[in-house]
C-alpha cells in the first residue's frame, strides 16, 4: 500500500472531485466572497488569523457538499451559499480550537495560528467565527437548518471532550473510537450534506439520504486520514508522517495493532503512546508492528465499509450530475491510500 | 468611598434586587432545571466542569433580566425560560474561555476550571455550552431572538479580541475602552434584556427600550466591577483586591490616573502594567495615585451616568412590578460601591 495523494493539496490519479468542483464553481465563488466579508472586522487580528487559516489551501470539501446537495434538489435561492459558508466557518473555528487543545505547531504545511498569534487569540477568533456562522444561518431563516447545524456544533465539542478524556488510553475500544470520530468529524460532514436538501425543501427521505451519506463519508474520511498518518509523505499531507504517533494519538491503526499485539508489543505501545517516550526509532518499530498486524490495511478496509454505506445512501436518488459527483467524493477519499 | 458588598455573594444594605429575585423565582426554578439537564452529557467531564462554574454562587443576574423583561410584556409561554438559560450558558462559556485567555487562577473564591481540568477541557466545554445555548434558542423558534443572541456572541468575541490586542496598552483612550466593555460585557446584558420583549411579541419601541436599558446597565456594571477591584475586600469579591493591577489590566481607573498623571507617575504605571513589574508595594502606590486623581471616584461617576441612561430608557414604559424591579437593579449595581 502506497499513499498516492492528499485531498487537501493535490489532484489524485485514481479518482477525482473535478466534477464536484466544476458543478459548485460559481457558488463557491460566492462562498469565497462571503468568507472574506464575514471574517472581516475592524479588530485587525480577526481577519489576519481567519485569513491565515482560510487561505492555507484547504479544498473546502464541506461547503462543496452543502452546495451540491442543495443543487441536487433544484434549489434556486442563495441560502445554500450562506449555509455553506457557515459550515466552513464552523470547521475553521474547530481547527483553531483543536490546534490549541492539541498544542499543534503545524497545519497544512504552515505554522498554526497559535504559534504566530498565541493560544489566546486562537480561542477568541474561533469564538468569533462560530458567532458569525450562527448569524449567517439565522439570515437564511430556516429553523430546520439551524437545528441541524447547532446540534452539530454541540456534538463536535462533545466529541472533542470525549477524545480528550480518552487521550492516550490504549484500552479504547474500536466502538468507543468510532463514537469519537463520528462526533468530532463525521457530524459536520453529515450536517453539511443534510442542510442542502433542507434549504431546498426536499422530502424527509431525501434529507435522511444526504445525512447518512455525509455521516458515512465523514467516517471514511477520518479513517483514511488516520491511515495516511502512518503511510503518506510530508509534502502530500502538509504534516509529517508519524505526527499522530509522536503526539501519542490513539487512532484506529494503533488500536488494532495494540489489541492484536503480544504482551511485549503492548508494552512498547504503552511506553510510546501513554508515556510519550516515542522517537523516530519508535516510529520505525511502530510501522513494523502495524504492518505485521495488518492494522493500516484493516483501517482502510473499515473506511471502505463506511464508503459503501455512503454510496448506498444515495442509491435510491434520481441520477443527477450532483449525485454522481458526490459518489466520486467517496472514491476520491478512499483512493488517497489506494 | 468604602465598598459595601458584592452582587455575586451577599445581600446589599443600600439597594436590593429582592423584588427581581421574587418575581422571577418560579421561572428561575425552571431555568435551573434546564441548566442541569442541558449541561448534562455522557462525557463526564462536561457536567463536572459546567457544574463547577454554574454552582459557584453567581446570582444569575442575566437570565433574571430576560425573565423579568418577558413577564413585563405579559409573556405566557416557556420560551423565555429557554432563552434565559441560553443567556446563562453563553455567559458561562465566555467565563471558561476568559479564564483560559487571562490565565486566571481564581474566580468567585474558587479555583478556575482550567486549574482543575486544564485549559484544553475549558476551551472545549465552553464550545459545548455555546452549542447547547444555540440549540435551545432554536427550540424557541424566534428568528429575531436568534438574531439578537447570535449577534451578541460575535460581538462578545470581537470585544475580547479587541481587549487582547489593547492589552497592557496604557495609551488606550477612554472611548476605546468603552468600545471594549460595551462589546465584551454590555452586549450580553443588552441581548438578555431585549429577547424578553421579543419573545413576548412587544413593539419595536419596547424592544429598543429594553435593549438600551441592558446595554447601559451592562456598562455601569462593568465600570463598578473595575472600581471595586481597587477598593473591595477579598471576601466580598471572591477575588483579591488588586487582581486587575497584578494582572496588568488596563481598566478605567488606571486609564484616568495615567492620563492625569505626571511624567514620573506615568513611568510608574508603565513599569507596573506594561512591564508587569507590579507587587504589593506597587499596589499601595497605585491606590494612592488613583486617589490623588479621583480616578476611582470618576469611574463610579461614569457608571452613574450610564445608570441614568438605563433608567430613562425604561421611563416611558407602563408602571409594572417588573419595571420597578429592573430599575432596582441599576441602583443595586451602583450601590455596590456607595
């Protein structure tokens, strides 16, 4: 298994989100304008920090999901642009707070905001962006969309606390781990996809389809990300391979290798992850253990499982260019490691 | 000028919010139940941290404002209880993040959450409470109330960033300082008061009256708080006199004394506030300089000015027990230092 490419920074060879990009290009132009205007403030540090993250080369997958999902049901207004921007702001706010919580130094190949402007500003500008996200949602005027996105905000934070509480705990079960990534990552993908049909006035069935698609896509996305951390290269990822290992993060590859390991291997993982005595020699050993137990390969196979559910969630819907583009996103996510 | 009492912990001799407490007692019972239920989560750290702050003896002035303001216009539903709880959650989330930003060790005479559970958990539980606040607002279903409270959330965060950017800058003008406290403190008082008439379907004039009342009450409240920091006693305040001084906070008493001071005095303030070389001898000297320039007395007189505006904002409204209770709140705030 070799890693091909990273969704955030480059074009994949295997599968492509080109159709999604093309279909949402015009709307994304408006999202980008709205991002710049709503991240503005007379308080200089706010646009500085917001732009640092916003301009740092993310592919803006989440807002594209919202736009395509709204188009899919013939939406004609401009509410989807505001909701897509809200989704991106929620994501940006989460990244700002995450980097503070994880004490991260780098993100997408750049210094994190907290390294340049400090933890304090990162916390507060995150709060500001979250407030601005809610203001935009309110402007759209859909109480259902507000319900979905505000619930996601709670769930994401709850997932982050769950992760913090379980930090460095190698006894975390696979189910407990899925609960964490479902909350901290998949809930926003799910909400992003569901508010599309909601603003377009689609049926409950269609809403449920997009919600399920987003949730399962988000799970696959996170699992592939965790697999990539033990198999990508620094330039592809915008972070270094083994970052999760060095930070002592308990991701699925580690959970599987730990559960399948011998007593001696478990002692190694305890030293490395729980006691933080990991180094680059440790990384080499860890990679060897992961390979021995097929832990990365099985993480990818779990991701494929969720990808299949996402695909079937969309199956009953009419064939549209948007539907086909959303299915491409699943393949694209998985193909990052194929 | 001697400090009599603190709003958070004891009964005042001079003016009382007893009528406000009595009028809102039944509704506050429901607010307290809702606080417990909505601060709940299977993730143990969330209720632990939330309860630490929520049970720490605050008088819950802000939610009482919402409840009384809704009652005043004959509101009969239960939306005001949810909005009042949302307001308290927004306030609690702000305190959690503030303590991280200010690196505070104590609040209301207890260790801050960050000292017990760490900065990371404080940031994330703050985010969770903010998410829960928005969910409750959405349940009420008033887009106008959502607009007011989500705007307040942005403005509060913007004010906090403004304060961070101006931190330790003694050249801050009085106007710039008012802009900060208007955003970081008064905006929530204003929103708390305004959503009362909004949920009760009161007229635009009535809404504007309560909004103005809340804003000016909030300004008076913050200025009195800043004055108390140079004149209260530790037990009254739940923090030590001189905390703001030791933390190098540029509050109005300091701004006035600095602007009115000699070159030598300014050099003292620079050393103490900007360079952080303040100690208890410094505090004694600072208190002397504040007295020489009437800086605390004039801070209180600025507070009275805003208190008068708050009073006049309510003047045109019909006489009701709620109106009279809200006017008592102004007197109560000011009387803390009389």
